[in-house]
């Protein structure tokens, strides 16, 4: 674990918030573009260890059960044990990745707010000090913002309520009556393993689940991404993946459907002290309500910049926030997948290095012009000195602004 001393204010070119798949992808491509960590850019992660949100996943989610984990750019994940918890496998992989590419992630660091600063910079206020940056890669994902729906009577329930974010695995539900709320992948996974030890299980969803037969091919993938991308372009909150792709019909899902485990009930209308109830008078008694109701984008720290649209989301073109082109959201909307996060990190760095190169060139040209003007003024009526021949000394050339380095990020 990397720990760095607190600083009052530091000036960098790029701040990366988050060290999950998207954040590490961005950091990797910044490195490839020639930018130096802790000089030109910094990576901040509030989690205690490498692994992004994976480090918080429940022990029964083994690596063999993980659907579609794509390798980080530049290093494959090879030889992983399918029976080992995914939190351990991916945590170790991310740790090796950070050390291999010397990304120098600062952790644990909490980002409190991002505000407008002076000179066109953003101020990133954190638990280790404030950073003044020219660009921001926001890769904070969703894990830190679980979504808890509100229903009448919720506070009166005498049993236990918990969310996927705190799911401990099936053992704690042995002999219990459990209501699982949510029609996504996590909900079905929880339900199928809890059903093996619980006294009773009930599956409740707002809409009938859609099960998908066969492989998810490239055309379907592009169509799913396009649907999510369209919402983000309109400034609406991104949809969940399952709402676009449907649930894969695996052998275990087929078995659970045949056994009645995945018999779905419509959403209840209220929660009672003893369980849940529907408007038609039906009731179910329960010891536990497990909310597998997903997550929302963890972007509250960006609130001072007023990036949200009336629809509730941040409008994004590519990775850039439409309201502020200095900010790139990776792992948001259409890039909220492991392969999408990789591509978004690359695209964000390509755009950022282009802007850094342009602004540094402009600054150098202005410095040269000022130096030439000062020289001419100093010579007075003596020998004439050509204006604009100064070398621009005193200006800083940022690593990664050379054309060859910029092309390396493409």
C-alpha cells in the first residue's frame, strides 16, 4: 500500500480519481504518453488496498463466476484459479499492475470536492491536501453509492435489511426467510446461493426479468453500448447493464428456474414489521430483506462544478463532460464495463495530451514574444533587436507533449 505525506497544495497536469479498472487504464496511458506520476499526474484512491471495487466483493463470488473480466491494458491476467475468491485474484492482479507500471497510487485518500480554481485550473480537495490540475480523469465508479429504494413502513421492519454492497455470502442466511429485491445479475446470484441454505426465499422485481439465450456477440454489444450512450448524451443517468443486455441463461440459471427458485413476484407495495405486503392483501413474512437494487454513479464530489443536466445525469461526449471539457468521465455510462473502461481511459488521455500540447505551445509562444519585446525595450535607440527571437526560458515543457509521446497514447 502506498502512503504519501499530506501536502497543502500541489500543482499537476492531471488528477486521476479512482484506481479501479478505469482509473488504472487512464494512469497507464498517461505513463505511455510520457507523463511522470507525482510530477505531472497523480492517482488518488480512497480504497485501502489495490483492487478497486473487487476487493469488497463477497467471498462466495469466485473468479470462475465472474462474467466478462477484461484484462488491464499492457498486462494479461493469466493462470488465475477459478475457485479462488475474485476479490483476492483481482486484488493481487491490480497490485502487480500498479507496481509493474510504477503508477504510485495514493491511498487511502478521500476526495471531498472539485472546484473551480485560478488560471483555468481545477482544485481537487482531498484528505491529503489540495491539487491544482489542468485536467481531471474521474474514475470513481458506482460501488460507493448503493441505491436503496424507499417504501412505506421500511423503518418498522423488525428483521435485517442489507444491500449487495454489504452482502456477506450465503452462510449468514441459513434457516432464514429471505426476500431478495432486484432483477439484475447480483440479485439472481444472491438468490441462487441463498436458496441452498435458507428456509424460504422470495424474489421480487419491478419488471419481469428478461433472460438472454446464447452468447452475447459483438453486434449485440455495440447495440447495448449505443443505447446507454444515447442516454448519457441526453444528460440522463446511465441505465444498468442488465436493463440493456438481459440476464444470461446459464446452466445454473436454467436449473434454478426449473426448481422454482427464480419464480418472480411483482414489487410489493409496503413493508410491515414482519415482512412485506402487496395491495391485493397478500403478505410474506421475512427475517431478511436483501436489496440487490444496484448502484448510482459516485460523482457527488463534482457537484460544485454544476455538471448535472435537468435529467439528473452528466452529459458526456466521448469521455468529456459537455459542460466542462477539462473533465473526463471514464467507467461512466457506455464505458461502465471492464473493456469499456480500458478504451475510455485511452481516449481520455489522448484528448488530454492533445490539449496539454496545444496550451503549452501557446504558452511558449507567448513567453518568446514577451522575451523579445523586453529585449527590444532594453536596447533603446541602440542596435535594433528583432522582436520574438527569445527562447522562452522560464516556461516549463510538460513531459508527454512531444508529438512522438502524444502519438504513443493513440
